[in-house]
C-alpha cells in the first residue's frame, strides 16, 4: 500500500501560511518570522520546522498553498 494512516497525539503548532512558489528564501523568511513571533509571545518551540506543501506541480503559483510550522511546547 502506498498510503498508511496512523493516529498521532494532539499537538499545538505555530504556523505561517503563504501562497506562491515555496523557494528556499521564502521558506526561510517564514521560519524566521515564526521564531520572532514565538519569542514575542513567550512561546517555547519544541522541535524543528515542518514544511507543508498541498498542491500538485501543475497548480499555478498564485494558487499554491504552503505552510511552515513549528511545534509549541505545552
């Protein structure tokens, strides 16, 4: 099977969403903004950044949905 579903424990993520091409520059900028926001809000990040891309390669850049997320310690 190509897809396997599994149940994961709940978690809290600090997320930045943006559209367009997910270039290294844009991903790094979104990650830096999240780290700055976490510091400003007094949140402790508990893991590395997660990069999430939701569209196929044929989706026009202005319609692409991307996210950068960091897990937040409870």
